[in-house]
DNA sequence: ATCGGGACCTGCTTGC
DNA sequence: TGCAAGCAGGTCCCGA
């Protein structure tokens, strides 16, 4: 999936088509996403969209009586379709617009979701989330408190949504490289000063990626179909065995959980 | 309480 | 050329 910058780029891309506009209806061709598409969404008809917001990697579409929660999973994307063409195999749903055209949700792996939430911003999936990485609440003291006493690898800690949201596999690796921290280092054995550097690195990596319009992966594209431009700035992700951009040593590949990790054994301690 | 691993699903790349 | 294995952006849930 898209990581947080890709979700934010998607939000910005679809917002002009939704905010202040009206949804005609939602057409569901394949309800079997991560969770079944909420049946309530099938009865929705001609409703105004008040706002298009984001919390972690969830897109929040506010309507008068509640909110739509959309997640893109690993392989999801949304694009605007002006002249509806025959939907493809993985075009699971359409948000039809009153002014014509539609927003088409595509997700080959079906790890994404579209859920009805009658209690805006209050939901079991949202209530457990940690702070946004770009919010003031995510600071050095906060991360230090979360890391204290933990033996868990720092990489998996910063990828834990209960700790901080929006740090996926690409940007976790990039942030740790920028901070010079070994991804396997136990979180509780990193000094407060180095955690402060890591917080700054996470913020910088995500902010830069958002500014660049996200990273173009295999099948991610923005709502307007154009690629993201952050890829050329990736230092370690997907570069196992290639030379470190800082010291030239070959980058090491390892795994944390089921996710691959690339790092420089010389620059990251 | 914390942690790691499995599960969910399809498609693309790699290697025999 | 064909086929199987391995890998991919996420994250919930389970058992140890």
C-alpha cells in the first residue's frame, strides 16, 4: 500500500471531487475486502460530502449522519474517472458523483476497507491509534517514554500504530538510515538524544515524501494518474547489496517480522 | 504486558 | 516455455 504520504496525496487528489459536492450512490462490485463493505453504504443516496480528512492511513469522508472510513491496504488506489469505462477486474467500487464522473477504488489484494462509521472520529479502529508523526504530540519525550524498557527492535516499534501512525516499511527504513540507528537495536537501549534525532528524521522523511507527492511503487498512482517523485530520494529501501550513499559499503538485507529491512551496517549503530 | 508469527489476497519476478 | 517459490506498500489477532 501506499504509506502515509501516498494516502495524503490521494486525499488531496480526491478532495476537489468530493468536498462540497454530492455523492449520488456507491456501487459495490466486490464487497469482500479486508472486512465486508458495510451494507449501510448501499442505501446511501445523494448525500453531501462535508469534508475529506485523513487519520493515520484512513481516509475519512464526512457526511451529515456519519462518516465513511476508507483504507487502501497494501495495493489500493483511488482515481477519478470522468468518462466511466468498463471496470477492470480489481475495480471493486465506485463512488458516483452527482455532478457526473466517479471515484473508482481499485485493490488487487483486497487488504483495504470501506466502512460506515455512524460516530465520526470514534471507532474501534481509530481509537487505538497513536499520534500523527507530524503533530506536536509526537516528540522526543513521547518516543522515549514509549521506548523505555522495551526490548523490541526500534524498527518494529516505530511501525507500531499504537506508538505512532503512518510509518510503514519504506519510511521506517529511510528514517532509521537518516538517524544513523541500527534497525534491530532494542528500543529501550537507545539514548534520549538519539531518539530525538529519530523523531526529527521520521518527520523529515514523511514531510519530504508528502511534498514530492508520494513514492511511486509498483502499482501506486495518484488520483490524477501521475507518478510520485520521492523514489529518487530513497537511500536504502529496495537497495540491498548496493553501495551505501554515505560510505559506499554494501547495504545489508535482513528481516523484522515478515518485512524486509535494508540498512548500512557501518553508518547505522 | 510484550513480542513474534500467522493470517488475509493477488500479481509480479526469479530461478530451476 | 512452464511451473513453483518467494516477495510486495498493512495491520489485526493469536498464542507463548
